[in-house]
């Protein structure tokens, strides 16, 4: 039994947005994902850090979920900025149950437990959205979602999974970082950064939290092992 994380699978199996057109690391990425999951066992847990599918609705994303469900291990899903299919947790849970996607679970205002470790998280916030004043509401909602998730972990050791990086060269999202420190989170895994922006990722221990980028194209589409 082991715990892993990977972000940004960006699947489009029944759609028209396959990432292969970007070339480079994305060439043949669906096969790379399949190969990357070969070392995962059925009793392992993999947290998917957002940007799961390009589908605009649960139905449009169905084939992508089917692909992920068929890969070994339990998958815990958080939202990315491109997950337009995202809806209420009850609707997503019901859809997964109806489709028999028993290995997919949604992390949203809650936490899951891996052994004695709490897996917390939410989408997070990035400077790309800072300019939009109207988004202040979304920002506040994200902060409160993260806190709800961290609170639900009670006294357990905590790991946090975000889509957006809390630190990036020239940027830090202080309200999120403060919550991670306040709730004594040991490590934080995030995605979102692709291509050249990965050079500006900030990783390693800052304060009391260890940060790590797990965007799929950064880790060659093989989930990063967190612990056994
Ligand atoms: Fe992405």
C-alpha cells in the first residue's frame, strides 16, 4: 500500500483537445500515463491534483473518468482551473456511482484518510486571477474550503493537495500558506505549471511545509510516491 500524487492529466479521450498537439512531453501522453501507472497497485491511493479532463460536463468527461477508473489504485480528485465538468459533490458522487466508477472519489470540503494521514486540499489560488476583483468571492471561498478540509482532519497528520502553486517565483499566496502552517501540514503537492513555467516553480521546505510540483508533464506522467 502506498500513496502517490500527480496533477494535470488533461484528458480529452472523447473530445477535441488532446494535448499531443503541444508536442514535447505531451506527445503520446495517454500512453505515458498508462505506463506511469504500471507500478501502482490496486490497494494504493493516487491523488489527482486538478486539470483532470477537458470535458465541459460530467457526460463529456465520462470516457476520461472511465480511463482513470480503470487505472490501478484508488484516485482522489481535486479541482483544477480547467475542470469545467466540476459540479456539486453530491452530483459528482452520484454520477460516479451510477457509472460504476468505484475507484474515483472527490475531495471537496472534506478529507480522506490514508493509514493515519489526512489527505486535505482544494483548488487554491494563483496570481493569474488576482486582477479580477469580482473573483474576490471565489478567493474567499477557496480559503474557507481549504480550512474546512483541514479542520475535518482533526488531530491527524496532514498532507495538502492543491492545483495552484502556493509559491511561485515572485508570488506567494499568503492566506493559503498561513493556513498550511497554522494546521501543521507536513507537505503540500501542487500542479498547474507547464512547460517553461516549471523552471520558476518553488519547491522544497519553506517554513514548516515541504512543497512539491507534481504536474504530469513535469514528472514524466508517473505518479510521485509520497509514502508507503
Ligand atoms: Fe494544467
